[in-house]
């Protein structure tokens, strides 16, 4: 049961930190306002009203009693009453009032007036809303009736509006200040989340300046330190690798020159094949590392990019199921290189090729399927290793290096994505690429 309640509360609670914090600030303020208002309304305002109404009805009853006494000086009594009580009174002799009373059940003034008049056993009619600041009251006398015009302030305390104003105004003020303050507090967290997302996708980040409360700022500083360390580490590694690859070219060239001096044709052929292959490996790696280091992220349409890569192959057996129009922010040339590697593999190891693009809620999926031999499950991890080829017979004729898949996976991962191999319905390999945005 508690679990269900917990789930329900979680569902109705706002999800964002800003709204949650606002709720924490605003809810007690609103509850406090409501409690104070109820207490004030009930125990102060209504009770004061009842007291005032009781006094007024008492005065009216006294006046009527005196007026009806036999030796009363009616004119003197009327003028004294009007002067001292601030109430206008007219006496209609030998007349009866016949209007139907239009009492408002929801008005506390009407309610307490009715109650007091009834308890004094008077026959009455009143209207509290006909005039703005005056209450109209008629009371039956001995042979006729009295009509009174009573200032509203004799029946009710007018402080209620001022009180309502003073109680709601600070509440609004507190909530407005809280909104401004909380917006400023949640902005740095949002910024940090955005920057982390960008970094995960391998996008360019300008210098990130942490801001906000000290804990958030601390998290920002730590993130920035970690980002710089990772970047330094990555750069160091790729610089070292390109350095080695670059330096290896010199002894290779020397070996090539020395080969020319060897007389045995057989040995020369075998060695020069190996040297050529090594040279190709180095060139391939150097080209990749120099390209990927320089490239900046940019916005491009994904369908268009895939179509461009396919067009370059000029192959009728490649089909493409387009996805929705989608602008992707990434390193265009690298992605193009990755798709090129994968499609090239399929053209090398299969005939028919099917490519499709799916744009989902927070990522895009690219499927590349072919009807070739496929890659056995136990080899699916290995083929991503640099210079790994499944078996020589498959790839030798095509003079391959074994870097294609490892470069592709490197590019996808640097965009925060995933690349997976599987079995295609066409019989061959299925490559699934997922890229977040
Ligand atoms: N579509 C495919 N169908 C069957 N086998 C494949 C397919 N793609 C890759 N392979 C196998 O995986 C191995 C590794 O592929 P990878 O692209 O890394 O290297 P490569 O194609 O041999 O050389 P490179 O791409 O560097 O010229 C290949 O040698 C091949 O045996
Ligand atoms: Mg390849």
C-alpha cells in the first residue's frame, strides 16, 4: 500500500529540480496564508461583525420601543437618533412593506443581521447590496413601518480587504523572489549537464566557467579538471602513435632502398610486398589521426550524407531507406569516413547491400546489412581491433589493412555512440550504429 502511495506521489511531483525546490518554498507559504486567513476570518472578522450587528439591532429596537411609547416626542426622538447614531430613518404610517427579501446565503453580513433581527423578534426586510456603502432595513412598527439607512461600517469591519491584501502581497513577493533565486541556482546545474552531454558526444567545448553555489561550482571545477585530463590523455596517446607511425616510415624507406641492392628476385618480391603492406598501414593510420584531430563539429543533414557516400560507390546493388530529415551536430568528415569504411567492407565481402536510417527520440539508428558471409559471433569483438583480419583468404585479394572497423568504431564512440555487429536477414553481416543527439 505504501509502495503504491509512494509511486503516486512520485508521479504527481514535478520532475525538474527548479519546480521541486519552488514547491518546497511555495507550499508552506501558501498553507500558512490559508491557515491565517481562516483563523482571521472565522475568529476575528465574523465575531466582530456579530458583535457590531447585535449592538446595532439593540439600538434600533430601543428606538422603535421609545417611538411607540405614548408620550414620546417623535420628531425630537427621530432627529436625536439620526444625529447620534448616524442612521437615517423614515416612518411610514399606516403602511406595510411587501417586498420579497433577497437574502444572500453566502454573505456573512446578511447571515448575522438576520440572526440578530430574528432573535429580537422583529418583522424585517433588508437589502445589503442595493447601495454600495449603505444597508437598507425596514422594520415593522405598531401601525406602519420604519425604513433605516445604515452605513455599512456599522455592521462590518472594513479591514478585511486590507488584511487580504497584506497577507497575499508578501506571499506573492516571497514566491517571486524564490523563483528568481531558484532559477539562478538551477541554471549552473543545467549548464553542467549540457556541457557533460556535449563532451560525451565529442563536441567542441569552449572554456567552461563553473558558477552557482559552492557545491555546484565544485562539481563544475572537478568536471572541468577531468575533461582536461581526458583530453590531454587522448592527445598524448594519439600523438605518440602518430609519432611512431611517422618515424617508422624512415627505416621502411631505407629498407626499400636496400632491397634494390639484393640480387635474388624471389626475396626482393616477398620483402617488397611486406614493406608495401606496412607502408599502407602506416599511411592509413596517419591519415586518420591527422584528419580526426583537426576536425570541428558542424551541422549536417544525415540522409544527404549517407546518400553522398552511396553515390560514390556507383553500385546498383546498394539500396537506401531514408529516414526523416535530420540535422546532426558532429564531425561530418569522420562520420563520412566511417560509413565509407562499412559500406566498402560490404562491397568487398558481399554483393547486395541494404542501408537504412531511423530517427528516434534521442538517438539515430543506422543499419548496414549485406548478403555476404557475415562475421561469426566469436570474431565480432576481434574485428574491431586494429589490423585484425578474420582470415587472410577473405581479404588478401583486396589488399586490406584491417583498420576499417577499428577506425569506424573509434569515430562512433568519439560521438558518444555505439556500433554493434549482428546477423542480417539478407544472410550476411548487420552493422547497427546508434548515435545520440
Ligand atoms: N561485411 C562484412 N562481411 C564479412 N566479413 C567482414 C565484413 N566486414 C568486415 N569483415 C571482416 O572483418 C575484418 C576486419 O574488417 P576491417 O574493415 O577492419 O578490415 P579490412 O576490411 O580487412 O581492411 P581495411 O578496411 O582496413 O581496408 C575483415 O578483414 C573481414 O574479414
Ligand atoms: Mg574494411
